[in-house]
C-alpha cells in the first residue's frame, strides 16, 4: 500500500538521514484521515534554519528509495512549509 511505503521510507530512511545534521533536532509526525485517504503533517525541529540547505536534506531526497517513490503521481506533490521561531519568555 502507498501509505505503508511512504511511512516506511519516512521512518527508516528520510528522517534518520535528516537527523544526522547537528541542526536537525527532531520531528513530530501526525497522520490525519481525510476523504481522499491520508494527510500527513511533519513538524521539524531545527536549531538553525541552515538545516534546510544541508547536505543531509539533499541526500535524503536523492536516494534510490526516494527516487522510486518520486516516480509515483501521489508522492511528493503539494506541501506547505511554514517556519516558526520559538517564543522566548
């Protein structure tokens, strides 16, 4: 199934590669059922915005597994990126 393949890629390859970068400190991942199937939300925790331009991020999107998934019309389409700064009290 598509969902299982996506989740396996994210959990076992994509996220571990990202977390190799010192500025990538974590991720919270949520799945929500929608009429069309599933919608996923990933809130990445970064110590530095530079993580978005890191070698690890580039590598995570160039592996054979990623490239195989990217051939599918359902994969890696629309997404929204919002960057937030931590509020200091």
